[in-house]
């Protein structure tokens, strides 16, 4: 159960136009940056911003207090999904908009999200573009170069797989009421919720003007943690669906070959410039595809796969 911990005026029962919900875990500096970007934009009709802390070593009370009107809640159940659910329970907005604490809203992000939700009415589910927030745009790290092309592929997720990443998601509040809460930490909650929404007839729409920026992971080790988690989720889903083992083995075998196809995509991508950046990105792409192949083979005989370390290890 979420409890009000810090700042913001007493909640008025009147509805506001939009509620922005931000789950937070142990990243106060990033949260300040996120709030600055979100609050740089104003909309008619009222905007409420709700930060939901999810068990940080210290509540970001001082950070939130620097932004008058922002509400700080605490949700002890681990995971960004439960944190988002706590924010929804407290929200007064007709539109619900989600962004993660380590992200930065682009210019016009909130207006694009709210306009798209209002255009879709009470069946609206929309997701936006996610770009890598380069530390030094003139000198990318190899991981930044890789993730600029292959991380957060929102358009593909939305148009081909029927879900949006929850770090850049918006909906009419009635959709959340019908589809139900986001899942806990043990599964890929964005994909799970999106597929439940699609199955209920709420198909997501991609809104490119709804753009946010996400920092790249700092090193290949961080990417390794991410892909081990995703492979574990995919294997659990594969078994639960009763799919044959040969399909899983075939997909694993094709991973090294995919470097050739996706390497061409990296070399031609408009998201990445400079031959050195592209070659650095290619090196990381090769490492990750080989990792995914070996990890897919490993989990077949593994037991006790658990994703719960992701959110509460401080990974984003």
C-alpha cells in the first residue's frame, strides 16, 4: 500500500487533465533532471506529477521538495510495476503518462502524449520514441553506439509486438482500470501489460513526437545483466506457452548469424554517425548476440531463474 511521504499540496478531489507518474529507486540526481524536464512544459487543464519511491536507501524528499506541487509516495513492494500502480491509485488525471526517473523528457513530450490520448478517447494507449542521451555526442562510447540503434526500439515494439515500454507510455485512465495493474518484478511488466491490453482490444499507437532520452548503460557488463534477464523471461514464456524445444534451439542458433543482418542496419542507421562509432557499435552487437546464444542454451537446464535482482540492483 502506497503512503504519502512528502511534498505537494493536499490533494483536491477534482480531476486534472493529466497525471505524470515516475517510479524511482536510488537515483536522486537523475530524478531531479527528470523532474526539471517534465516541469519545463505546461499544459492547460492541470498537470499533476507523482513520484513513487520503491524502497530507496533514502527517500528523495529533498529532491521532490525543490519542485513545489510534486507529490512523493512510497511503495514498498519491489518493482517498477507496483510503483506505477501506486501512482495510478493516487492519480486524478484523465490521462495517465509514465516516464522513468532516469529519463529526460524531450521538448513537447507531454503535449504530444496528452494530445494523442485525448484524440483516442477512453480507449487510447500510446507510446513514444526513446533515444539515447549521449554524454558527449561527439565521442560516443561503444555501448552508446550500440544502444543508439538497438535499444528501446519503440516503434517495432508497438507496431509489431503490441506493447510499449512503460518508461514512455500514456493511456486514458479507463484503459488501466479495464486491463488491470502492471505486474510485479518477476516478469517483463511492460510486455505483459501491453499484451493484455492488446488482447482486450486496446492496441497501442506509436507517437514519434512523444520523445524521451534515456542514458545508455555504462558498460557491456550492464548489458549482460539486461539480456540474461530478458532471456530468462523469454524462456519462461516459451515453456508456459508449450512451444517445442526445437523452436527455441533454432532461435539460439540464428543469433550469431543475425550479426550480419543487423550489422547492416547499424551501418545505415540515421541514429548513428561516424564510421568509428558504427564499428564500435558493431563490436558490442557481436558480443551481445553471442551472449544471447549461449544464454539461451544455458537456461534450458537451469532452475530458479529470477529477474528480481534487476530493479533493486539499481539497474535501469
